[in-house]
């Protein structure tokens, strides 16, 4: 195991960096897109609700690998060349945003509808009540499941390995086949994933306690 | 277009359906297993029993923070070190059950935590024991809050079985790979077809959860 | 501070857990004498590919794996165990074959595996049963004529994870970027969608791909020698000896040439006469 770190340190570091980079980009965009569709779903406007419904149902019910392969294989045939890292990150963003939308929506729904009515009755606009009254409460409910989704996102970034995105799992496969020392390699990879995900899950728990 | 017609011959579709059956069967067993195990782990972690709860918590934290792909590897390649040689089907079921139960434990724990503590106090004040109050008052309310997150997790589970392709589980993803291994022009038709198949299974599950959600609220 | 200690303890315990999982390796199955066990059960278990045309490919009609290596494995089994000996096949990939062998799930690997010095440190090989050579597959009319044309900045070569052909590219065209896909069909699709200029692996496998994709051709001939060997666990001298003897018998009886002709006889770019033994 120490030999793996010693011999393949630079590859592991590169993979670690790529995984981190991809996760951060996908995290930001999927949170924004996901929250947007969640709000769409709870608006009084029917058109937006239908759009959001279709988006969420389609992307959360298809495996991530299929979405990613679509960007990697089909887009270059018709539109423009796209590398594995970009294809993987786009796929991951779209996929995760559908889950985040569903999570945030359930949070909004679990806020007592009386809150919204009360705020509206006090003269706030729909968007103002959403922003100041409903969303803060909704996010409190959904912090633990959102935390789960973020951790999922980091781990799901391993899909990049399938499209040669040079992430941690890709480098793991390369190192495992080069050193033929499969178990040790994947244990090293596991430790590196834990370095990202463990602090994230403790931070989420801390936030949950603080907000409760 | 010709690729699509050739790719969707009955022989190939039949082969995909065989894979779909494995996917569904492995998922069902893992869902039941991880739901039971996950609820137990989640409650144990919430209730805070000396020594046991911290150990359970540690276990949950480690497993849920690793990629499933690695858990599958460890199960399939690590267990033989202990003298067990599970087939790829059992290795997958074991890996999925252990991994998903830790995810479910977190959902259950936070679902219970989200129930107003006044409910528990009220029930205790009315003479119910802790266990009774938990079973009759707290858990049903927690359940209602948990349903969307639980269903999301089960849907993830179904799709995640595709990762077990790596240890040659003959599931939907694997069989699609075998079909496009015969002829690489089939790769796009196959990916579209399995997208549709996964969608049907998973969407059916989310429809079920919606009707449950409505009935309970 | 308490939280910090908790985090540290989690990390340390997880390390301990994985160490325990790897360290308590009992070597029961892989260390048993394969020949004795095979004679008792009348079966040899082979790890073969199921996604490689001509060598080992799953037939979706009856779910049997078929190919040159499967036929060879059957012939060798009958030589070692007699006409009633059974050959069982387990599907492997480039990344699972060695762990499965070491864990004792399979007795031998016959899966387009080149004999290399690095691999000899981990496993033992029979003598070569097929002499392949690494080559390139490109689009018809591509400016790339041989591997040296790829040795420039911006060139991308496609390969498959776990094959040694990607390491050879680093030797012959160090400036080229290498992308490793998870299987040959995905590598072929990546080539078609322009993710790389050339796909590299052994000529036998490439020939299978050019048959189904007429717009793509082999170019530049073989630039390495890739002798395929049967990989077995270390400390199995008896099994190795039996395998080599069986191989010689299969070659001398003409059975080898018949199997060769059956699979490669009609493949353009393959000269069966040169490969006969």
C-alpha cells in the first residue's frame, strides 16, 4: 500500500485533483439548477411545473453512466468535440440536479402551507415569501438528505473513469492493472475518497445540529 | 437507422430482458435487506446506546463515504481472503445491502430527529414507555418525512446495480455491453434502450412513492 | 477539539479495518495443487474474455462464450484430463483476471494476455500459444501511417484499461496522449466520434473490429511482439508442465491449425499460413 503511494504518487495526486475539481464544479451547478427546478415545481404557474416534472423524472430515473455516455459519444457526432472530463462533469451535474430538485421540493412541501399564506397576507410577494419565509425552513429539513446527495456526487464522479476523465477511479484502474496489485490499489483509492467525503459528512452533521 | 433496426432484433432484446430480470431481482433482495438493516442501524444510532451506538456510527460513516464500486470490489476480491467465494450475484447483493443500509440508516436517523421532541415527551407524559412512544407516535411521523428520501435511495440502488458489471454480474448493463461487443455500431441503440428500460423500472417505483405520499398526507 | 479527535479516530479505525481485510489472507485455494484438484473434480476452470471478437465473445443466442481461446482451452483440457475432462469458463476482464486467479476462482487465464516481465513477477505463464503484435486502427485515408506519426503533441491514442498496449505507446510515441476506455467497443466508439486519431491494441483484436467497421483499417503493421500465454498461479510447476505438454500435443496433432483456420481463416489482414504451427 505504501509502495503504491510511493510509486504512483503523481498519478494519484492528479486523479485526486480531477475528482475534486469535477465535484466542486458539479456541486455548484447542480445546487443552482436543482433548486431552480424545485422552485419551478412549487410555483403556481402550470407550464413551469410540467417542465420541472419532466426534467426531474427523466434524469433521476436513468443511470448516470448512460447520461454521461450520451454526452461523450452522441454530442461529438452532431455538435462539437467534447473531452471525457467535460462530458463526465456535465452528466454528473444534470444527474445530481434532478436529485437535488426532488430533495428541495420535498423540503418546500413539508413547510406548513400556512406559512406561505401568512406571508402573502402580510403583503409579501410570492417570491419574497419563498425567499425569506419558506426556503430557509425548507433547507433546514433537507440538510441531511442534501448532505447525502453531495457525498453521492463526489462518489459518483467515479463515472469519469468510464469516459477517460483522468479522475481518481480512472487512475485506480490504470495503477491496478499496471502494478497488478488490485486490492492495495483500491484501498489507496478508498482512503483518498474518504479524505474528501468524511469531512463533508461531518460538516453536514454539524450544520444539521446547528440548524435544528 | 439500419443500425437501430439490426440492434433491436428479438435475440438482442431477449438478451437484454434476461439482464433486466437479474437487475430487478438483485435490486429487490437488496432493497428489502437494506431497508431492514438500515432501519435497525438508524434507530440504534439515534437512540444512543453506550458503546454499541458509536461503533455502529463509525461503521456507517466509513461505508457510506466510500464509492459503491470500491465496496463491490472489496466484497468480491476481499472475501475470498476469509475463505468465502461468493458468486457475483451474491457478492453484489451483499455489497449493495451493506452499502445501502448505511445510507438508509442516515435517512432514518435524521427522519426521527426531525420529529418535534414535544411529541415524544407528550407520549411519555401520557404513560407510554419509550419503546411504545417510539413505535406508535414518533416512527409513523418520521416515516412520512422519510418517504421521498427513501425512494430516491431505492432508485439509486436499482441504477447502481449497473456498477456490478465490473465483477461480471450478468445484469442489464453487462448484457448491453455484450451486445454492443458483437458490433460497436450498436452502442448508441443499446444505451438508448437500456435508458428506457431503467426509466420504466425506476419511474414505476417513484409513481408508487407518490401515491404513498399522497395517501399518508 | 473533541470533534477533531473523533475525526482522527474514524480515519485511523478505517485504515485498521482495511488492513485487517487484506492482511488476513489465507492462501488456501490458490495454493492447492491445481492438477490434483482438477483430476479429482475432472474440471479445469478457465478465465476467458467475453467481449473480444475472434478470441472470446459471448453469443447472445445461447449465452455461450465462443472463440479461438475457448476452443483452445477445451482442447488443452482434454489433453490433460482425458476425453471426458470438462472445461468450465468464467468471464473475466482485463482488470479482474489477475485477482480472480489469485483468489482461486479460476485455475488459468486464457484472455489475450501477453507474457511480460512485469506480469511474470505476479503470475506464471505457459509458453506462448498465439503470437500477436500490436498495431493501429485508423479511419480510411488518415494521415497516420505508423506509430511514429503519432509521436507529436496533440495526438491522442485510444486503448483499453488493463492492456499492456497503452504502455507500449508511451515507449514508441511518448508525446502522444493516451486515453484508456473500459472496453473495446467503447474505444471503437470513441475513435468514431473523434476522441482520438488511432486505436491501438493487438492486431488480432483490431482485425475483428475492422471487419465490422469497413471504414476503418489497420495501418503500419505490427510494431511489437505480443506472445499470448496462459497465466497460472505461481508455485504450480506440475500444472505449468502439463499445460506446455498439452500445447505441444495440440500443435503436433494439427488441431491447433484447424482451430486457427476456423477463427482467422477469413479475416482480412491476417495471414493464417504464417501463423500455423
